[in-house]
C-alpha cells in the first residue's frame, strides 16, 4: 500500500501555371445541362432515406465511444502498487473525504534517472559530457594530453568507467559551464537528436518508462502539478522535460550552478553558465530544493535510490494523505536488475540498499517491482 499518513491529412501542392495550360478539358456531362446542379437526384434521395433508420444507432455508438474515459494506468498490472495510486487519487480528490487535498496543494515530485527513464549503464548527462570532450579539446588543444581528457579521447570504455569522481567532476565542469545558457541549450538539443543508448540503439528520449508516464498523466488529470526533482543538472533536464514528460522547465528542480549576467559585442544582454555550485539536489538537497523552488511539501513523491530517501521522508512527514513510492529495478530481461536490496546485484548507479527497502516497508511506502507491477517498460514494447 502507499503511504497514508493519518490525520493529418495529406497536403497536395498547387498546380503550376504550366500544368494548368496543358490540362485537357473534359467533355461536359449532358446530364448537367438537363438538371439544375442544386436539385438532388431521385437515387440520392432514396439512398439518404434508406440510411436514416441507422443514424441514431451510429450516432449513439460514436457518442458513447467519445465519452468512454481512458483506462488509467493501463501499463500496470493489478496489485498493491497500482491500487495505492488509484486509492491515493480517489481519497485526495474527493471533497467528502477527510483526506481531501485542495487543488492548489496537489504537488507530486518525481526523481528522473531510474524513476522516469533509464539510468544504466551510465547517467545520460554523464554520457553527454563525455561525448562533448572532443569538441572541448578542439577548442582547448592543451587539454589533449591532460587527464582525464586523455583517457576519454582514447575511447577505452573500461578505463573511462574506472575514472574516479574527482576526474568526472573536471569533465563536467568544462562541458557544462563557460558557455551562454542559449549555447548550452542548443548543444544539448543537438546531442539528443543524434545520441543513441548502446543497448536499445534508440534516442534517450524514447527510453522513458511508460507506466510512469501514465502516472504523470493520471495525476495531472486529477489536478496535481507534477515536478521533476533530480540530482542531475537542472539546465540539462529543462531542455527536454516538457517535450517528453509534459513538465515545463519551471517545474524542474535539479542540481544548479550559477549564472553571470553580461553584454555581448552587439550590446545585447546574455547569461553565462558559471561553475559555482548553488544546489546539490541529491539526498538532503532534494527536500531543500523543494522548499526553495516549489515552496510546498509534496503529497506524493517517487524515487528509486538512496538519493531519494530524504525526499520521500519529507513527503511522508506532512499531514493528511501522502504517497511515497520507490521503483525497484528487478527485471534484467526487459531492463536491468540492480540493488543490492533483495539480493540483487550491487550498483554504483541508482543504488537501492536493503536498508532503504526495509525503511520503505516499515514506513508504509510502496515498493514498485518493475518485473511484477509493470506490463511493459517502454512505449515501444
């Protein structure tokens, strides 16, 4: 159960003048000369009259079909996880229920990596940064023989995977800062248009979890405002969040670097991305970021790792009905299996410890089994 804290048509090109000149005129139909064009023929009238008895049935079927609401959470199997979402929405939107939540307070927050889209074998933003290294080195040739850029340029995936965090931070610093915010946005868009996940050979924007997309849509249909609260870069996620999740950039809270205001040679003002870290939106940084950027405690929160624990605890601590959910990646065949909770393989990315699993069970959070609770993982399944 979830956390219940008491209390188009085809367009044809126009004919060219040459085609019109060479178009042969068809002979005039003699029948058009004997009957006014606005007078229906007897055959037409008889056919229309014969069809009249069937129209009410056809219209009724069409209206009924149009009025049939879509089935909520269609990609979810029936079970405690799906029911927890349905019950939460029912209770919090029913004005006669003690758990009713006013529309202005209906806030739901979602981690992104591992909760809304694939995070293995490496976070998409880190892959973006690695792919940007050649362009950075071209602009700054002196970095070619400097680590960790030398290792990245070698293409040795095993060596790249072993890079320590301090080296990854150097790569992130030179690929995510120092340019205008508009230039950064354009670079990310260009990368997303061509980059492919190595396993599925599909754009990263296609690797969102269909069941979670349905949760976003279902909550919004019931008056909830959905936010992404991610440890990833806020500017990075804002580039595509509206396109693939329906979440506008102002509803994305993420790790945040500074910006500097200045003027270009043409006198126009612009912002430059600065390396100064303003918010590390992970672990305790998530509820801190929620308070600073949203200003309301969520009534529902979704995550998948130890980095989301404090966000779910903060959500649960509020009054009234609350829903806290964690996605457990336990489906190696359709996606990935990692934990190490419940004996799953350990992972540095999206770590889901047994301690987190135990806290979820003890606190009444819902653990979503990807293998058991989801009929399909992706929209293309």
